[in-house]
């Protein structure tokens, strides 16, 4: 029995590497018992903001068996998107927008799910089993399950950190009726030590404590998930970030072990995503938005949220040349865009000392 389990685990690991995964691990379905408790506490605090689906699916998300009672093991997989360039390099270029590293290339949902399905088919042919594959959109606790499977640990910024790939892994999971799991050699051990770099750099103080994230204050949440006007208290801190934020990931010391050569080629940055001009983003209509962001995870936020974000960045830019295009947006049919444009115009016309940069604590 043990020999059969080891053989199947080797089969899965070898096939996973062949399909472009950088990390693979196995855990029993009940290997992350505290994850559900932490989830419910997080939801009770309201830290999920407008992500109502998190509360609606909480019972299914809390444990693999809650989603699929037949599951016995979880195969956790990670696909690297380690960047070759410094994710913080554009902080000093206010005329361009900063897009999170994960969204500069192809849509990870498509690439990871395609590889997961291929792996699943191979496993079914090899062992004959039932299974389900998941990438991000299902009620699955990918990070604690990946930690239980030995891929890494959840850092103080709550994201997974890997010894070999740093903070740059897209996670997927396969639930299976096979018995493949066993406790990782060092389950749940955290290797952050006294480091607090990820907490200290956060421009909006989105971490009320280590290992706790208040999404309502997170720039990634505000620029991607939040649909209405961005609260004014966070606008200056957003700077020129127009889709997501990499700050807490980028400063993690474990990233010095991440090798961009291990990144899946599907995630190589598209030239138009690396440093898009705010002027061009502010001029987007629905058709041009769909054309530019086709095949990108950015497409799901729609033109309105992208132009809203670009307007906030324009207001922080100090660039008077952006005033004319902002003026055209005052009458935009999307009231959220129109409000952001009005705010940006007011900020660009204000005295310089009236628009101080936010202090990072």
C-alpha cells in the first residue's frame, strides 16, 4: 500500500513538472483544520468588504469535505510567475500606471486550469479515481492547503511564501478520492522570524496585525474588487497603482531565492502592460478596453473600474497635461468614473503642499 502511494505521488510530481508547475505537494483533506475557524473570524470582522461570495460560500470553503464530502486527499500545485524586473521600479514614474505582476501576462486562470485538467486526466488514467480541479474561483482555501502540503507557509502578509519561489506562485488544487496525503514534515511552520517588511511597507495599513489582512484597506481589493468610489482616505496612498499592488510581496526577503527562469512563459509581461501611460488609460472606451485587455485577468473589472483607477492615479501624478482628458470624463456616463475625474482635477489644481504624500507607518 505504501509503495503504491509513493509511486502515485512520484507520478503526479513528475507529470506536474512536465506540465509547467514549479511546486507540488500532498495532504489529507483534513490537514488544515484551523483554516475554517480563521475564515469565519475574518468574515465576522467584516474584513472581506464587498466580497459577499466569501460569506455565502463560507461553509463549503471552510474545509475540502464541506465542498465535496468524498474527498480524501488534496494535491496542491504552484506555478511560478516570478518577475525578472523589480515590481516596485515604477513607483517614481507618476505618468504611468502600475499593474500587479500577476496581471501583466496571460490570464493565470486559463493557464493553470488547463495544466490541472491535463494532470487530472493523467491521474485518472493511471489510477482510476474521482477528482475535481480548482483555480481561485471555487470556494477553496488554496493557501492553507498549500501550506499543509508543504509548498510553503502563509507569511505575515497572509500570502504563501515558498523557500524556492518566494511570493510568486499561482496556486491550484486537485481534490481526489485517492489516499495520497500525509502530513508535511514541518506543517504550518512559519519562517518569517522577526521580519515585518511586508507589514511596514503597506501604504494603507491594511494589516491590523501579523497574519491578518483587512481587505477593505488593501489596494488590491480597492482597485479590483471594490465597485464603487474608492474611499478618499486611501486615494493618495494608491499612488499610480491602477490594478493591484505588489508591495507586501515584493519586499519579502525570501524572494531572493525566486528565479524568473522558473516562471511559466505564459506569464511573461505583455509590453503594453508593463508601464501603460495614464493618458491612454483615461481615454479608454468599452471597445478599446476589451481589445487591449483581451486574454488578461484585468478584463473582468471592466472599463469603468480601470478608468476610475487611472483617474485616481492621475490625481496623484501632479501632471497638468492630464487635465484635458480628465475634463472629458466629468460627463462620463459612469458616475463612479465622473466622480474620480472630478477628484483628480481638484487635486491637480490644488497647491502642492495641500496634497502631501501619505506617510507609511
